C-alpha cells in the first residue's frame, strides 16, 4: 500500500506501472471543481513499460481509467418508513448548502465524460445508477463524516461557537440514521471503452518516447537495443554470422541500381560489405513458458529448430527502430508468434544501424542476407541449405518494411537493367540468379522520410508519432554518434536522398513485376505514403492485400499485442505467408477497413484509397526535403547545409 497525493507530481516509481487506475470520492477535494488536472496526472500511472517493449516487443495498451463518484446534485433524503422523522437530516443539508455554494456547483460529476475527452480519452461514456438500498446506511455515514470534516475546516476559521450548530446537527443525524433515515443520491461511473484505451496508450507512448523531457540520445537507444533477454520458453533461437562474399560484384550492383534510380544529384556514402549477423527463430514444441535456453551449440539449436518445422514457409524478417535502433532480440516475441502460426522458420536480420552506417548500409546487409538464403556458402556458422525462393517471404515492420520494399525495388531494377528476370549476380565465384521472393508482408511501412504528406498531421488523434523528426529538433540530446561530423540533416541518409526510391518507397515509379504484397497498417502518420504505394502497385498489376485498422497507431500489434485487433492482424500476417507460399496465383487481394469497436470489415476500392498520386506525393515530399535542410553543428547551433 502507498500513500499518494494525487494532486502533486507523481513519484517516478509509479509512473507507467499500472493496468488499472480507479478514482472515487473526490467530490469535495477538487480545486475549482475541475477534474482535468487530477485526471491528467493519474493517466500517467497507466502501464507503458518501455523496457518490456525493448526486450519482448510488446507493452500493455495503456490500461484502464475508471472514475466512480457521488453525484450530490441528485441528493435527496429518504426514510425506511413514512412515519420516521427526517427533519434533523434535512436541516443539516439546508445548513451546509451555503458552504456547498462557496465550494462551487459540483455539476462536474455529470460532465466527467467531457473531462475525459479534454484529456484526449475520446468516446468515454457516463453511466448513472441509483445507490442500492443495502448501501444507504453505509453511504450516509460517509457523507456525514465528510460534512463533519468540512465543518472543522471551514467553520473553525470563523471563531469559537460557529462550529457548534453543525456538529450538533451531525450528531443528531447519526442517531437518526439508526432509525432509518438516509441521504440518497445517484452515482456516476465513467469507464473507458476500447477507443479511449487506444487514446490513452497513444498519449502515454507519445509522452514516454517523444516528449523532450524523455528523449534518449541515439547512443542510449542503441545500447538499450543490444539487451538480450535470452530465449526461454517455447522458442528456438540459433544465432549465426554470415561472411561477406569473395568478390565485390553484389556491392557494385547495388551502387549501380542506386545511381540508375537517381533523379537529381543524390549523394551517399558507399559502405563496405561486412559480416552480417542474424538469428534463426522457430517454435519450440512442448516447452513451457519458463523453459531455459538449452546449453548446446548454435548448430545443434538450428537442427532442433528444424525438427520442429512443419511447413515450407521461410520468413526473412527485418526489424523496425527508426533505422538507428532495434535488433532481432527485441523482435523475438513477435517473430516466434509468426513461426508458431505458420509452422515455419524465420531468419531475423541484424543490420547495421544509422547514423554510424547511413544509407545504403542496411539495404546492402539485407541484400547479402537474402543471397545467403538463396545461395549459402559453406562456413562454420552457416547451417542452412538453399532456401527456394518460392518458399520465401520477406517481411518487416516500420523501417524494416521500408527496407523490404527497397530490396524488392533493387531486384526489379536489376532485372530491368539486364532485360532478364531473374537478374544474375556474381556470388562467391559463380553467376547465380537473384530470384524475387514469393511474397512481401509489410506492417506499418515507414515510407515518407520527409514527414510531408497530409497524414502526418491528420493522424495526430490516432497515432503517437509526432509530425516531425525529433532528431533534428531543438533540445534533442547530443551524443558521440549524433549529430554527425560532418553534419547531415537526417539520421538515415544525406538530405539529397530523402526522396530517392530506395530510401522513400512512396517515390517509386514502377512496381510492375513485384511479388504479391500484404500491407497492414493503422490510421497512422505514414498512411498516405502507404496508400500511394498500394494503389500504384495494384494499378500496375501487383496482387496486393491491404488491411487498415481504424483508429490504431503505428506498429500497434507490437505495442499493444494483447488487443484483439492485434491478434487479428497477426493472424492476417501469418495467413498471408502461408497462402502465398502454397498458391501464389490463387491468393486473393483487395482492401478492407477493420472497424475498431466491433471488428467488422468494410470492403473498399483499392484503386481509390487516396486522391494522392505518386507524382503529387513526390511534389510534396520534395518540398518537405527542402525544409529538412537544417542540421545542428557540434556547438549546438542550427544552420543550413
């Protein structure tokens, strides 16, 4: 038990730690009869465990707020029998009424739902219910005790003698309650429905992650991302390291593709091919939730994993994290659910992070990992055999989904350059085909790095992502890796590349030839860019399945994994991966909107998701890129590049 003054600043050890915050009996305590400051303070107590997000890939969706309160406006006197005298209790209520007037009308109770909405908890509902008769005596005693406290605090200030009358009335009223007299009033209850829970979660996540007072430096975020909680429970994890190829052909092919897709004078640093780290992840049958990770070699873990694989589905998973954070360890919980649902296996990539390794380092790592799956070379830490492209689905969330689209566009561009499909690349001493995967599954793709399309503003009531990049905001903490030296305007790339098709998929002109796509998103900041891609790809003959969840935020299934909406989205994700590898030609595309309250579905025209076209979006994004031409130098001042 804790004693808490709910009107003061909360102790850090209780912020963001609770599933339920329940308030009651504040009717005479609120300053100026305004519940909003109290509500604003206590909402901060709701669960939002960022450490759990980093380690397990999921936090609770904000919990519940519930306020139960007496409505003194409806107050009346009742008796167990009409013959019982209630004049003393009535006289007491008449006596305290002027003091009630001093405190102000307590009509705020009937307006509590509005107070919730002021705090951002929309669609809250107020329930009024009469007090059960069996509670009349108990509740009346509470009211009389409250009046006794008021008489001491208000009347004692007026001098001796003033307090005697109400105290005599209260004592007499206590006696009358034993005879069957009661003070009766309605009670008001404001629970929070699903939409308000989402609003609470959105507000809390925005505060905990994006509010300036909670900003972590890039270095701190990356350090947190390196935390590895281990692999206990029903999950197999086999860690592996992939060597770079013998020759430089793949690297040069990527640079050629970047240059061919340049539309202006884009500038980028050419990274070296490096070791690529990754994890094989699969379901571990018959293991309880606390089963420790076996003390066997990584190769033995891989073979145990494969003994649990029941389908041909292989996923190549690319994690999110704003390009500068995240890791396979943080994604294990989500990925293990996918492998359990698909009965397959997943290759979870650990790519190089920005700003130390800007574009196209992460894309090069993904391309090398993809080739290692298709055409593995012998090595002490390479355990798998060739993965047929028709069993392979590349998938990712947020910026990981961005990289997946970049890989698809790279392969398509190489095919156009060579006038053949699949294109050929030199790989460890042999010319090998670079087949497209069988499918692409994308969750909340982060596609517009300029923050300039309308949804960045329009989504502020449904998404926690602000309409700006905090990294180039005043006050963002400096560290050894950011800002860069020499400075640049974006963590991931040079400003000149912000609308390059391999950086910003919303700028892609040609999707023809792409494998089937699944896109799952909420009503989020990047929605417009996603719609532009989906609409254009479908109109160019790509089989696209689009699912948007009403009022849900960016990567909602990761941040709010225990919502039914998240479970449905995960099922859609797994179903697509199974269906596309079983019968790609029979896959049914189309667009659906899933409603937040009842989870009903509305079929929408995938050809008309947005009035924006690729060309009109490109104009907006180029304007946004011009605004991004600011950096902060090491002395803390801001200047144009």
